[in-house]
């Protein structure tokens, strides 16, 4: 698997304060990677180092084969970065703003209008091309930002807190936009966020930063395993109508553990790979399973558990 | 290279479209025109003889109105300040600076483009005003500036631009150093008031302290006091510009420090040639140039070293 971004023990110090501590990150080409962590964990500083906007104190970075410390312009030519709390010139229209950005990216004047309509179409703002950005909602500005990033046909897109301060409908639009862009354009995405639920839905892999270090990275499941340990599924079942709550009936059924009665039903842990056998066994013994909780890790849980533990 | 051009044209368009530019431009145009009309009615106008009528139009004060020179040294700093005080922190406050630095352009093209655009706007404005005054001179006095007058006016024009670029780079420096536009505006205006108005008083006080002048003072004592005062005032670019324009616009001026009557004996009061007038104020021109370069240099370095987060 080719890597879009690789850092080796990347460190950034401001005086005696270490903002980023030995972060070794690798992002594969074509994936949507989520860099997660509470505010002040060092996510933005890491991104700035990826773009050559600040110099690392030590460690190595490589972005799409370029070294951002030595060739920041080459990096910025292929990497689209949408900073946190970014905004546009309010007294210009969406089209004029993009025209300016296109100029800064060295897109020749002849092709600019076509390119601008194209990216506005992608983010669903084509109808607002001639509206002043001052009249735009926060969600629309964010989508305009994504349009500005797409102008340069990026190979890697970095979005810093793309859903900050946006209403649920706007968030929905942005997330589905990211998903579809990643699929259609085969662009690598790096999302940086503290909004776990949203990120979990669009990311292929995540990295969790906490207090300047990268504490885990991988798929949500892998990260869950490292942080929470092996998790067991939970099954709930009740006896058939008219039959009493008799735990002895379960004797001889393999794969269930920690069975305990709860109200009118039982709750138990089960072994994932024996689920079919367990279900059949329960039915044979006159029980009706009514809720099977898989062992999906939720980022929220990982987050809470990990950060409470530390 | 494309970056600096794009920023240059965008900034030019912004300045010409902004209300504050309109306000300062109309104030300066009105002040200059009224000073030229005032000078036409003045008795002093004809004191140099017909040969330098256009030049004396620029330096003569008519009745209640101060001369054009006065307006240039007092008001043109405001052009630089108004266009420069929010150059960097204004972008930051709007949230567009992080967008600019993440484009594939060298960072210095931002500050260079902004500086050059503001300088070009000032150059156009001052050239327009000088052309207007030439128009007044032609229509009211029937005098077309001769070649020497044009050359002298061009030297004066160049010195004025140096003067404006000093104020412009100072305002840009404040916009890099301070995060709030109101702070940088106040700091610029405070420095303007000090260097343009108060420096004369402060220089007088210090000179009187170092070389007190009493009724019994000898000629040497008075001269010493005067020399200290002038040396101190030369710290202000406003005074430098006044000296330069005095010598350039008045071919009779051959020395800028006080002289005793004996030293003037045997002097033939003929007008100086352009190159000789230039020799008189060459040090002042060099200092003015150096001040602008140093000021811009500091803001350039400060901006390049600044870390731009969001």
C-alpha cells in the first residue's frame, strides 16, 4: 500500500512546551483518515508541519513524496488544506473568491471560469456563484472552502474541524460530500476533528491524539481493541410466553457467559463466532432472543474510557 | 511570481473600491487644489520670478491656506497608514490569512504584493494630484511647466513616494506585530502625530536644555541650539521631506542649516541647477530611503517568522 503521508517521530516544541511528541503517522493513498483528539492535543500543529507552515523541531515528514520543510510550495500545490475557522472575503461573491484562489494556484485565466463552475457544482453551490459570501451561512462557507481546495485538483485534502459550528443538516451535507469525493475522485482525505460520531461514519481509519502524542491508530475496531481490550457482545433474551424464568434450562449451551436475569429477561455475554449455534440453542430451549448487541466499538466509548483511564 | 501578481491586482482593486480610500483621496485632492488656488492669489508667488512659477505654486502658501508642500508632508502619511494598518491582521481577523498561506505561493509574496499594491495606488494618486495642479497652473496662470520644473517635480514626486512608503511599511509592521486592527491603527496614528507634530516641540525642548539660549547668548550659542534642534528633527521623515522639497522646489535654496550673515557675503544669488539642488539634499534622500527600507525589512522578517495557525 502506497503511503500519502508518513511521519517518523515528528516533534514540535514551543520553548519547554511540547506540542507534538514523537508522532509516527502513516496515511494510505485513497483512504479517509480521521485524526481525533480533544482540543489542544496537537492535531493542528501536526497538520501545519505536514504543510510546511511550521518547522518540526525533530523527526521526519514526507507528504506525497515531498519534504514539506524543504519544498513547501510543491507540497501545497498537491495538498488542499482547509484551516479551522477559515473564512472568505465577504465583499466578494463566491465566484470572485474562487477566481482569486485559482489565481493564487496559478490556474490560467482562460480555464478558470470552467473550473470554478465545476467545483461549485461538486459542492452544490452553483446557484450561489454570484451571491456575496457575506450572505452565506457557516455551512455554505465551509462547502465553499472545500470547493476552493478542489480547484487545484488535489491529491490529498486536509480538513481541520470541517464540521465546527455547523447545524446538523449542514454537517450531513459536508460528510456525504467528503464520502462521495473520496470515492469519485480517489483523493486521500485527512480529517481532523473532535466530533467523534461524525468522523466515525466517514473514516476508513483513525488516529487518536492525546496530550501531544498519537496514542493509537488503525480502524475504529483495531483502535477499540488496543484501548478497550477484547470486547464481548451482549445478547438479551426472554422465555416464551407462559414459561417461567428458569436459568437451568440454559445448561449445556456453549458460548454464553455471565448470564443474569434482569426484569423479565436474561442478559448475557456471548462469543461472536458461536452466535448461530447460540441462537439455535436458545430457540430450542424455549427462549426468544430479542436484542443482539454486536461488538462494534464506538469511538465515544473508546474516547471516554481511554481519557478517563489516563 | 504568479502569486505576487494575483495579490497585487486583488489588493489594488480592494483599495480603489474601499470607502476609506475614497475619503482620504478626496480630502487630499481638495486640500491640494485649494492650496494651489490659494497660492495663485498670493503675493509671494512671483518672488522667484517667472522662470519657476509652477514650482512656486507647489511651495507657496496663499493667505490663510498652507502650501501644497505642507499638505503633502502632513497628510500623505495617512494614505500609507490607511492602506497598511490592517494589511496582515485584517486578513487574520477575517479568517482569510490561513487560507492565503496554504496556497502554493511563497509567503513573502503576500506582504510584497500588498506593499507594492498600496504603493502603486499612492503613486497614481499623487501623480493625479500633481497633474491637477499643473492643470490649475495652465488654466489660471497660463503657465506650462518647463523642462527643469518637470524634472524637479519628478524628483519631488519620487521623494514623496519614498516618504509614503516609509509610513506604509510602518503601518504594515504594526499590522504584523499587533493582532487587533484597532491597536495597529492607533499605534500608527500615534506615531504619525508624534513624528509630524510633536517632534518639533520635543526637539526644541531638548535643544534648549542642552544649549540654553538667553539674552546674553553669543552667536555661537544660538547656532549650537539651532543645530541640535535640526539634528533631532531630522529623525522625523516629515522633516526630511520638508527639507528635500524645500531645496528641490526652490532653486535658490543652497544650504539647509542656519548661516550667519558674514558667511553669505560675496554669494551670488543665482538659482542652482537640478543636480546641485540634489547634492544639497542627497543625505536627506538617502536617510529617507534607508528608513523606508529598514521599516519594510523589519515587517518582512516579522511576517516571515510569524506562525499562522487559524
